[in-house]
C-alpha cells in the first residue's frame, strides 16, 4: 500500500513527474482503457457494473445532472465520439458522429439536456461545441477560440479551460466571445467546480515539479492552495460534501480540505492503471477509468 505522508511534509517536498500536456483530442492512437461503475458510501466503494469492456479507448467519464447517465469518449466507430451509458438499464447510446471526433463530454450547468465537447476538426483545431443529448437541434460553437484541451464551466456562461502550449495555461473565456484571460500557467488536466462554492479547482505544477491542488475564486480571481495530490496521480474528483477523491494504483483515497491531515484509503478497487474518475451529483456513484 502506498505510504501516506503528512500534509505538511507533502507541501514541502512532494515531487511528481511532469504534467501531461497532450490535448484532450489527439490524432495519436490512445491506449486501451475501460470505465467501471461503483457505488460510493461511507463504507467504501463496491463494484456495480463494467460500463465498457472491449479493446480500444473508452475514457473521460462525467455524469449527467440527475446522475442517470455517464457520458464518455469512445472510438467504437473509428472516430472519437461521445457516448452515454444509462445507469438504470446498462444500455449504451452514441451521441455524436462527427469526424475526426469529440472529447470530454460534459453536461451544461444551466441546460441539462445539452452537453459540451471539445471537437477536433480535420485541420487539427480543437474548439468547444454544444450538442443536444436527444440528438435534436444543430450543434453550436461555444466560443471562438482554439487549442482547448480540457475544461470546466464557470457558472452558466463562462468556461475555464486548459489551453495547449508550452507551457500549458489555464484560461477563462465567456461564451459567445473569443476574449480570454490567463488564470495560471503550468497546470494539469483535471479541472472542476468546487462543490457549493463559486470557485474552481486545478492542479498547479511548480518549477521544482511539486504539485498542489489550487482553488480559484470566481469573484476575486484569487488562487489558494487546498491540498497536495497523491504521488503518481494527476486526476481527482469532488464529492458533493466537499471531499477530494483520487484513484491511484487501483486504490481510492479521500481528502477533505480543512479537515483531513492525510489522504485516507477508502477502498481497494482491484483495478490496474486507474486514472480519471467522476462522482455522481448525489455522491452515490463513482465512475473510474482503468487500463485493460
């Protein structure tokens, strides 16, 4: 089992590999991965279903606002497209079919019947679009900007996004415009809203390659450190009660800013190569990506 260090020691000396700077959309062939569904409670995590079980890329899960579906990226048709898994009956539905593909499907905060995706076009541009979950209506460009890797919504009309570059930057854009503001540099790919707060979180990579999870305040623009991620992990998620969870080396850990001293082991997921994860809005379900 991973040896957990006190938070103060981690703040002083945590060292991890360089951040992933590849885009969410890439023309290189991704490695094989599957998505697993668990129930989540105070007693730990219990497996419910294997959302995908096939050779190929299935990744980037997120829940719909009612927790009834898991949206994810899949290459089932030769393109990277958005798919949905119905939690109630286990059925799969293809949501998009736009060559070369879309990535990181995420439901809109104010319009739960629509979702946003990063679209990679034939020229290599990566832009943010919105689609209807029903398949009705025309897709629409969210903002006139490119080189978008990963993103999270800031309220109903702004987007905080990882912009490709050397170094990668965290930028803010208002929907319908191309005007951006740089929030931070040397950032990781895991971007989220902080539950119950007008704030977002991201991983900052320092010059000495140590990492911190920072909170960015929507109103003041201030950044503040709230945790140090576990060594070997670059993906995390929030539970509705304000706790962070990470899946590293097949084990699920929890840390609650302001309360926890260390990351605590929640469950052994019995998976290899765990990475991205998502928690349902009510906190009862967990989707985890793992290597095949």
